[in-house]
C-alpha cells in the first residue's frame, strides 16, 4: 500500500496550507499548486489519485485547467473535487460533464475527507504495477 496522492490547486495560501495539513494528517501525500499552469505540470509528473481544485485561479480558471488536463495526451482521469464559493449553473454542467464532484466553500475538513472516501480515494491506495 502507498499513500494516495492528492494535488491541491488553490491560490489562497492560507487555504492551501489548511488543506495540506488536514489531508496530510489523514495520511494522504499532498502536493500544493497555486496556479493552473503549475498544476498541469504536476498532474503530468505526479499522476495524482485526486485533485482538489479551486475554480478561481490566476492565469486560468479551474474549469480551463480541468478541460486542458482531461484532454491532455497523458489522460488526467483522476478524481477531481472542486472546492469553490463561485460557480454558475453553466459551470456546474461543465464540471459534471468532466466528472468532477462539486463542494461549496467553506467546507468542513471532515466533509472533504468523507467526499474523497466516497469517491474511492483512500489514504492508502494499492500499489501500481
């Protein structure tokens, strides 16, 4: 078994640190990115089990990041949990079509951990062959 890899894409550093602490304490391996561009590189290199994604990011939106990552040749098909206080009905449809789970900010740490578990991302994951 190995720790599940979670990529947190959040530009607000205090929120990113909180998510890193909560997820790390729960046994996940956490990588933090503060922009969509940085996250695209990390998704390709680290192949995370899940991405916790904010929608409002500098440079590109979370929706743009998700669309690019899903269409990339390296096929980012990991679990995506979107944490945001800003979305519209159209955004919700796009996220649903991309297979992302949508959670409102603020979210209780226990709710985020429960959501990851429900989506099959556990702190310990089977080894990859």
